């Protein structure tokens, strides 16, 4: 089977500081990869290099495109990469405000992504927006309300609807439950798990929360100081960590 995403030797430096160093892995269709580590471990740098927000100093990020097969997104033209980010890719930010237009209605936020890929019929766009609001457990009656009137959890669910409405095949998530109350986190995680399963999505999730990857990720990669120190099946890594740093991460959670 051809990997949906093949990351090879991705490296990013900030002067003398290493953001991430020589990271390689393959992600297959329908698979969810979790990336964990403390703040400064390099996980967000790696995610942004893969998603095209940062240009790596070395390495390749090859995506199996629908029309032209495997392509290195690092060397793609900016218009090609932008179109990919509107269609087959999606990016869920930690802070929903970074992924939403706060001055546009909830329906408009979802509809904008449809329009970006060519949808023009207002009635169809609105119907699809309403459908997606309901899928992420937002009352259809809020379709014309602005995100500024929503709670943090609702804003995050709206951002997810905006991202998934075009049926992407790969979703990048940066601390998707960060900053939310525990009860809100649980509801959001349950929603994400259902959407990933029902849509057959592939996803890469960056988080410091091991409970998030335990619930969502098939495989797990542990980062420290820009390097991958351990990777494997999620339950295997969490239940029988081999690297001292992973053991420390797991034991710190158990002691809380």
C-alpha cells in the first residue's frame, strides 16, 4: 500500500537551536499518528513543516495526491500547496480563533471553505453548512450567529466543521483540546473519534496530553529536543515505554 504521507529526514533549525532533526515516518490511509512531548520538544515545529506553514531546511514531505500520485509538498508551488490545504488537507488550530473568521457567521465560516473549492449555489452551501453544524453538535438555529457568541468548545467544534466540510483525507491537529475544560475536552474527543472513524480520515495529532493520543491515535511518536526518541503502536509505547524520557512522561501522568 502506498503511504498517504511519507516524511523523510525533515529538519528545521532556528539558528543554533534545533526545531526538529531528521524525522522520518510513513502515514497510511485511515491511520492516526500522535506526536507527544513537552513544550519545546519540536512537535509543533514538525507539524508546521508537514502542513506547509514552515519550510524545512532539509527533508521531504511526500503526499499521495488524487490527481498526480506522490508529490513532495516542500517543492510544490505556493498555489498548488494552497489548493491542497483547501481540499485534501485540513489544519485544526489549538486556539479556534486562529482557524476561524470571527466576524463571519458560523454558516459563513463553513461555507467559505466550500466556496474556495468552487461551490457557488447559495442554497446548497447553506444546507451543507447547517448539516455540518449539526454533525459537530451545534444547533442549526445558530447558523447565522458569529463565533464570538460561542463558547470555547463550540468555537473548536465550528473550526472542525469548517475544516472537514470539503472531505479532506489528512487532518493536522495542533493541541485540539488544549485550553478547554475537562468535561468539554471529553465531549470534543468523543466527537473527533467518531468523525475520524466515520470519514476514514488520516490524522496527525500533536499534544502533550497522553489521554488524547490513547483515545485517538493508532501509532505514537515521542519527541525530545527536536529528536524522535521512541515510536510504535500507541498502547505498546504507553504501556511498555522503552526510552527513559517516555517512561518519565508516562509516570508523571500516573502520579497526577
